[in-house]
């Protein structure tokens, strides 16, 4: 993904991208994404490091087939097919 920083988990990067697509400003999307993933226990409090739960989610996210990812992207964008 363009502009992706080193050390940023992919699950966070995708969460932020989804928020930006919904119309949130970039800075606000990062704040919402980080806070939400920390609250869910995927990121450690006060950092961008994954917890054990987060590592499991990130692996599953990376292993997801392309066809499933495309379907989710289409649904997120509001398209039916």
C-alpha cells in the first residue's frame, strides 16, 4: 500500500485505509484505528506492537484468499457484486 510505514502492522494499515475510504481525514483515521485496535486487544496499549491475539489476527488476515478480500472490499465500498 502506498505510504505504508515500516513497523506498522498490516491489519492497522488496512483499518486506516477503510476509514479513509469512509471519508475520515487521515490523521483522524489513524487515531480511530489505533484506539480501536488497542481497545480490542490487538495492539498493545500505547504502542503499535501486536499482542499475541493481534499476531493471530494478522496471520489470518494475511492468509485470506484474494477472492474473499475482494468481496469484503466491495461490500465496504457499498457495491453489491
